[in-house]
């Protein structure tokens, strides 16, 4: 089971890396969830701007599509086709 963080050493320095999460929550429940999360001393919350949320969703879709290509479930698109789409 993953502990939620990992660490590594560089020379004599020990680095800890914590996990970040993106949650999709109904707007009607968001205030209650944020109140709960903000009451936890080990949790920091920061809402995403609409632009950053869109970029994150686009990157997720691209990674999902790449994984399907690598698994052989779909065929990769030609670079010229991609550029023409832009």
C-alpha cells in the first residue's frame, strides 16, 4: 500500500514529497468539504482557476489517449493530421 508520500536523499539531505489530489465535487457540497479539509492541520487547499482546470483536464485526456495507443487499443494519429486540426 502506498503511504501517500515518498522520500529520497541527495547527499546528506533527506527530501519528503507529498501527494496532491484533484477532486471533483458538486458545487452544492464544495463549501462543506472545504470547511472539513481546512480543519485538518496537515491539508492545504487551493482552488483551481477555470483555466488551470481546463488545462489539467486536457492533459489528462491526452495521457489517457497516449496510454490507449501504447496498449494498442487505438491507432496513433499522423502528425500532419494533428497539425491541421490546430
